[in-house]
C-alpha cells in the first residue's frame, strides 16, 4: 500500500489528507502534527478573542476524531518531526513519550506553516508578551485576558493582525497603542487609502507610533513597559505582530531548495526540488499571476487549494496551480481594506511601466440613504495596457468588490477591457459605474 | 460646425452629450427631450418613493441648467421628435407652443429609452393604475400616495421593479399582493434560489398569486378591484410592472433595422443600419459576451457606457463596445438577488451543453457571528469547459460577489480557471472558499 505522509495538520495538511483519502481510499495517509491542535480557522482568532465567553476551540473546523474515525486518516498529534531523509524516503522525530518514531513515505507533504517573528531584543520573552499565529497562541491570549486586569495593550506592528487585534482589544474596552519602526502604516498601501485607515484608528482611540524603534520591554511596577528612544509606553500586555516567517528549517536541513523569504520552493504541481516531496500552505512559495515570478504570500485560501492539488498529484491526477494574485482583505473597526495584485512600486520593480490612480467614489447610488465614501487605487502598465493591481478602502463594499479586479488579473485583462466589464448595479449597492470601473476609466486617461 | 443631435435626455443621451462636448468643444450638440425631466436615476425611484418626505427630484443627477450653461449643450425639453429623415439628415417634431421644429444633423443618436407595458385589458386606464418607468411616473405615484389613503396595492408582475416596489410599499405600511399570469416568480431564476425569494416575500406579508391571469380592473366602492378568474383583489392602487419595451417606433418608421424584442439593432460601434445614426440605452440592442448573439438587456450601466462610446465615435475615436454579460442585482427586503450570464435553459438554447449546480454556503466564516446563508447557482458548458453564468441570493454578500463571475464571463474563463482564482477571504466577509469558488468546484465534478 502506498504511503502518503503529511507534516502539519492545519489548512494545507488536512485539506491534502482529506482529499487524498477521497481520491484514493486505499492510500495510507499519515499526518504528523507537533501540537495537539488540528484544522482550525486561524483567521478567526481576532474575532473569537473579542468574545470572552466563547471557547477558542469553536474555531476548530473538524475534530481530530472525525479525520481518524470517519475519514480513515492516521492523524497523530504531539509528533514533532525532526528530520526528513529524502534518500531513505522517511521522516523521523520524537513522540510525546520520548520514543523516537520513523515513518517511511512514497510521497511526503511538508505543511509546516509559518511562525510569528519575535525580535531578538530584551524583554520579548517576559510573561504578557504574546504573539498570535497558532491556536495555542490564541488560547494563551484568552487565558491572559481572563486572568489579568488588562487595561492597555501595546501592539508592535501595523499589519493585518495588528489592525484586526486593535479592533478586538478596543471592543473589550482595552486601550491600544500601535508601535512600529518603519514610518508607514501598511507600507504596501497607497497613502491616501492608508490615511483613511489611520484616521479610523485615531477616531477609535488607538495610539499610533509609526517610525518608532523599540529598544526593549521591561517590567515596571507590576506592568510592562515598552521602551523606545523617545518614549516609554506602559501596558499590561504586548502583542508582537511584526510579521511571520515560513517554517522551512526542516526542508532546508534535508537540502530542499528555498525561495522568497526562505519559503520552500515549489513548482506549479507543488513539488519541491525533491520529486517525492511536496510543500503547501504558509511554508511554501507560489507563482504570482501578474509577474510570473515567485512570491511568498501566505494566505488561507491558497493553503487549502494547494493541499487539494497536492492530494490530486499524489493520486496521479497531475494538477497545476496557476498561482496567486495576492488578493487579501481585512476589517479594522468599521473599515473594509482590500487589495489584489501589485502596487506601482512592486510593478516598477517587476519591470512594468506603471500608471496609477486613486479615486473616491460612493458605496451606494447618488441620493441613496446610508451611502459612504469608498476609495479605489488602481495600477496599470503603460507598455501593455495590462491591469496590474487594485486596492480599496471603505466602510462597506470593499471586501467583495476586490474580487472583480482579482479575476481580471488572473485572465490578464487590460485596464481598457476591465473598464468595459458589465458589473452589477442597484442603488443600495453602488453607483451606476462601479467604483472599480470609475478607477479604470480614470487610469486609462494616464496610460 | 458639425451637428450632433440626440433624441432623449436620460442616461445614454446626456452621457453622450456631455462626453461629446468634452471630446470636441466645437461640436454643436443638441438634445431633444419630449418630457421636462433630464438625467435622473430611474433605478433610485423605489427608494425615493419609500421616503414620503423626500422630493422625487432629488434623483436628478445633474440639472438642465448645468448642461446648458456649464457644458454648452443645447438641451431642449418638451420637444417630441415625430420623424427622422435619414436621407435629408434631419429630425422633425412639434414644440410645446405647437410650432413645428426641424434640426439637421451630421450625426444622430436615438436614446429614446423604453416604456412600461400596460396590457390591453379593461380598467388599466383607471386613475390609480400606475406604472413606474419615468420620473413623471414616480412623481405621479408619490402624489397619489400623498393624496389618497392607500391601504393596499396590487402589483401586476413579479420582476425587479415589482419586488423592489413590494419592499417600498411594505415599508410604508401598505399591504401588497403580487399577481402574474405565468406560474414562476422570476422565471429566469433557478428554483431553489427563487424559492428563497418567495419565502422572504411571504415572511414580509406579501400576498403571492403566480399563475393568475388578470381579467381586468374595475371600480368597486371607491376602491379598485383586480378581477381574476377565481379571485378578486380589492385595493387602492395598482402598479403595473409586467415589463418594458423599447421606444423604437421612430427608428422603425424611418427604416432602421430592429432586433431582439423590437430594440434598435446596433453594431459594436453603436451604429444603426444607417451609418449616420446611432442608438444607445434602453432602446438599443447589444451583443451578449457569452453567446456572441444579439440580446436586449436594458440596464443603466450599459446606457451610460454606450452613450460615451457613441460620443467617442461621433468624435472620430472609433470605439467598440464588447457587449453585455447580463449582470444585474436588486434588493427585495433583506435579500440581495444577483445574476450574470446565462441560465442552463438559455445556455441550451444558445447551443451549449450546460451543466448546472446549486450550492448553499455562508456569508461569513465558520464560527463567525452574524453569518447567514448564501445560495449560488452556476452554469458551465460540458463541451468547452466555459463558465456560462451564475446567480446568487443571500441577505449579504451577493450584490458585489456576482462581479467576479461577471468578469470571468468577459474573459471567457473556464469553470476550472475560475475555480483557481485568488479571491479575498477574511472571516467577517465569507468562508475561506468564496461561495462562487465552492460552486465552481462542485460544478467541475459534473462537467
């Protein structure tokens, strides 16, 4: 019987395991997970933490018992894989009881995900200095909030997680300061749009300290003190949300090729540099559909989809994934913030000749009650006319609207072609010209 | 000086007039409008009528004075054009003072729109039997509601306008019955989805009488009575919303070719069968991007876009419009109802070999508060793999979500390609797999 071994039991790993068993019930599928958590919605953690009465385990999408008993997957938790032997085609590690284990494989999937980065600065290992990547992290944060009177949190970082958690903490009545060394909030975002986000954060009482280095964290009178060159911020908890990095050490140690940001390099079939070893999820790279180049954009949909594609390939179906457009959305307070494709800077770096435009439109029709502003940023290539990317901010209608330009990126549409697409219109949902069409019309004038 | 004459001063006509003047300030642009209303948001009328304190003229997008004084457009209202002379290149008609007028043209745009259909049955001309197409219609309805104690309205028809107005009347505390001869509510809609709409209407106390012929309307004790073979519905007002037809008589009378549903036939440049005469807006046909065939889908975005394209062509820019996907959305009560492309029946009629699927998904992520069901219908072609159409119903997230498949139709994507697109995900806005991706994944299994 063929053996398919999977390292990691979250989105990519369990998608692959489930689909492989559906494809080929006779395949022996073994999943080795170092923690005791499997198949949970990591992206849901900020919203779960906002509800103290709710169990973090509500985020588990499917229980381990279901995978084991109903799907026939040999799902083993507490199994830290320490070594991959590509020549001997087996993985080795240590079980919770201290005994070594070894699993031979015909096909291997590395789905080890990514981990939150903590800077090597004094005090970042103090109690109350937390990260939020795994379900265990979320559990610790909920426990900490339950057990300690947290009046104020300092968040290091100003990315998605930082801004989602700023909303969460404010909703719990906790003061929030955001601190980061680099001067720009959301550096990938066009500045008019990021200015809208900044204003919303300020309106919700979030303290913003961009361009502020952190020297370290120290204890001060039973609380924590984040020390910076010109300021010290006292708080009861620090959330470190400065970024994540791929868990690719295991892959690197056995000689697999690495890629952008040390993610594991995979081809269109999700194969690593060893033809029996696949990688998928937050640890693996992808092709960008706009540049055609490798990129590392770790997001949940890609992880699920890549898991499926690995399972199909393991079962002989020969599936290629076209790549990612970098489509992402998050909410912070009452704002929807969305992006797809490239910024003008990214486009220039990739060899395009970008033109860019920012327009302000409305979320509903002329004269329709409840309308609010919506900003669209759009980038096109002067040389080819191609649409290269879009961003959007607004209190309604940004999250799903970004998908129309995202599909256009996949099909290599020009800005002109996009401007002629037949998009939906009714007064409660937008102006006659969808804001992305208005942006395309304006962008065309510059191209 | 070249003369550009436009018949009709709503979306298509005024878009063309404004753009032509921007393109070529020296062009002499004359607009002849039979009513006194110009450039208003017809789609906004149901929402304006829902607010009795609001003036219907709030829906005017730009005042006639602005067109005349700021834009230099010769905008003449109360000018009913009665005859086009393509040989002599002029239009003739009667002014409000009874005098005949004549305007010569180099280029002519027919933007006469469409009119509401009233059946030739007894009583449809009684006071209180209304239609809703023009701003004048909306004004009459508001006046009627102000001047009469309207406790109940019978709406003949169950299309967009009927369902939007059902919401409007209910919001004003008025009882509503919907009556139509054909058995299906929204006959273009997949039945699971239209069942959701039906349930919502019933929950909001709307009486539904599908499959019910109307024999006529009569006066009965100071009210109106809609008489049907087996039932009589007493009410204070009847709204006839059984459909619209293109205002193409003027075009037909001067020998221009007509097309689907008697709309005026135009080519990709919006030219009619006479090369000096264009048609745009609700009176003109279009190519359907999925079938490549002529269709008549009168909607606001197309009217605006076609007006621009006519202006560009009149000014020598040579613009082709690719066509329409039939993307439409409306709201009825708390439901968003959206469609794009073809139904399976339409696909079969157009020579495709359709496969279809209906899925139920959620508007937000697993375990996210406030999530509601969302239904997606999707159609693909077994022969080519092409995506052919989609429909959606849900209380949130349908209106903008339809635009992703709409763009895919424009770029002739296969269902497989669509299923691999990188769409946005965050827990407040949808599941990891966007409902349209889940539909595509399921549809692929049938193809």
